């Protein structure tokens, strides 16, 4: 999304980058909170104990980390992407909200990390619609955070430099995220026992 929604591209399309990113964040928050609330509500129907939920969350977080550290290409996914033709067809706030909702839902587009499934499990295990919505909102804010990396790119060479930096840190970033998931999973299991 950084290559598509950035200050230079938005200015060239006659849009304001801040409004587009705000709409993206709002769309992501709405979709992820709704998915999370639904999963949390479904999880409440199971009447699982806190210990059982903690164990399941720990196992899901560890499993996601193992997949992402090993062979992330085995993550089940669809081939669907957001429709980039929207960029030239609609106003920035429209495609911002639309892209945000699709990416915020988590499973509406290509899934590149098993951590997406881990957040869905976490929302399910929250045990309430409100808890699931909070988990979803946290996921959505994480989806929106990378826009901060290109916020000050005012010239093409600055944008290229930032995109190179993002690409350079993609693999280490994946390892850090998987490590955090592993630590969370281990922490859940230790707390359970």
C-alpha cells in the first residue's frame, strides 16, 4: 500500500494524503473491529475457561511464529488483491476506506503471514464481542502504522529511499514479528501453567 498511497501519488491525483490515510485507518478499524466482535461473540458461545483460552492462544501464537520463521509460503491464502484501478477512478477517501476495510478484515486479500490467522484466533478466544473488537482494532492500527514511514516523502528520491528501506527491513521485520509472537505464545503457556 505504501507504493500506492503516498504523499506524492496522492498529490498527483489531486487528493490529500492525510485524508486518504485517515479514511484507510477508519475503514480498517471498522472492518477489523466488526470481524473481531463477531469472532469474540462466537468464542463466548463456547464457554471455554480462561485457562483453556490462554493455552489455545499460546499454541496459536507459537504455531504462527513457527510457520513464519520456517516457510511462510505455506500460509493458506487467496489470490485476491485490492483493485488498484480504484486509484484513478475514485476520490482518495473512497479508495482509502475501501482498501482499509479489505485489509482490515484480514482475510479478504492475500495473506502473507500466519500472524493474520493468529489475530483471528485471538479475537475468537477473547470470549466477548467487546474483547474481540479490541483485538481487531489493534490489528487494524498495525495495518495502518506503515503509512508513517512515507509521511514526509516530499520528493521522488525520498520516496524511493523509504521504499528501499522498507524492502531492506522486510525479512528482519518478519523475524522480529515472529519472535514477538513466539514470546507471546510462550508467555501465555507459562502463565497458564
